[in-house]
C-alpha cells in the first residue's frame, strides 16, 4: 500500500457499526464503478484505497513503461496548454455511427 497524500480530514465523529457490523460512510462521495482495497493496522485504523477496473484490452498501456511515459508527458503538456492543433480527423473515421 502506498499513502499518496498525508493530509487527513476528519469526516465524521462517533460512527458505530450497525447490527451487521457495517459502517455507513454518509459524508463520502463515492463515484460510479469504484471499489476499495481495505487496509488496517495493529491499532485498528482503517484505510479505504479506491480502485477502478480497466478493460483487459487496455492493460498493455500500463504494462509498457515507454507508452505510459509518453502518455504522461502528453497529458502534462496538455495541462500546461501546450497543444498543437492538427485539425479534424473525421476523414479517417470509417464508421461514424
């Protein structure tokens, strides 16, 4: 497990498990399609690490460090507004439906 941010915010006080030992997190916004890895330490603190699933056909991108680095570089440039307009690519679309 990797802690990606050490800034913590208390979101609720004195939340107790229900009769089935479930804890309801009323104040958390959960996005569609998110599941969680759950981690606990020896003193009972719990971390929920949100996860999403990618299609197997896209796994090659994450397995190829060069491709992933190129995508990251392009996304960083785009975030800084360093874009190159290439015009429309509509002529390359074979089936637009």
